[in-house]
């Protein structure tokens, strides 16, 4: 079951100061990695709903189909409720990991079209709060992630697809590192272990560097 597509990508931005600066990015640049990944193995990205060629539709019919929640939205709704979180993060590659606890309240908003996540916890002794949204874009046939929190001023954006073979969702994007004023690649994998447990892993790739793991969050539903 692809029930829990949780949005905590920008928590790692709070650890490293990494935030997405969409205004500094060429339009569509943050989607390049996703396109490259999905083009390699189109069979892995398996949406629940049937793809529709809206180019042959009446514009009004296409608009109605685009705004109507589908099976993916119902799966997102299954994760409504309160979650306890245990987050392990690394300030830099090879650093000693830090573990911190938190909570997440999730609910569907705007007629079941978007999953809202409100996260509260503690980061390096500082109270942390973030708000995220997950959508399934009927037009793109992809999941979309956005995130804001009290430790930055930007909006993080990721998008990706569900992989039926691994029962997980992979999302990719880019964010700005304020320490270098350069972009970093970000990759998030959410694995569903059972109906009440999941693990989210975050990886980061500095410019001209190699990918390394920056965060892992385990979620347990009450």
C-alpha cells in the first residue's frame, strides 16, 4: 500500500541551512533529474490511475478531470492522523549522527486534494516547526512536495513517482546552500514498511560532489 507520502524534505534544510530558491533557478531546472530518472525505466513509475491524453479532450472535460481527486489522493488520505517521529541526521558527511524526537499531524485539505503535514520538534536545542503539502498532480502524473519552516525563508520543492516494485516513492529536486550560494541536489525516498510504519531517507549531492545520506526519519502512527 502506498499510503504515506510524508513531506519532511526541508527538515534537512534546517540542519544545513539548505533551502530551495526557485527565483534563482531556470524554469524547469529542478525537474531535470526526475525526467532523467523516469525516462530510464518508465515501468517503475506506476500511477494508480489510468493516464488520460487530455490533448484529445474537450477543454472543459480536461479541466474537470484535472481537478477531481483520484485513487492517489485516497491513498494520501489514509495517512491522516498523528505520527510520532524519530529523526537521525548528519550535519555533514562522516559526522556523528544526532537523534531527535518529534510529532506530525496530517490531514487532507481543499476537498481531499492535498495532504497537509504540520511537524513539531527540536533541532539542536531550538524549537522547530514546519508545514508541508503533498499533492498528486493529475496533469503531470507525479507526486509533488512543498515545504516551509521556521528555520528558513525559502520554499522547498521536490517531485517524483511511486515505484510499485519497492513500494516506495522517490522525489528529487534542488536547493540553495547559503554557505556556498550554490545549488545542491536532493533525493528523498519514502519506504512503507507496514500500515503504521514508514522510513524516509534524504540524500544530498553538493555541486561537483558525490551523494551522501543526510537524514533518516522513522514514522510510527498512533
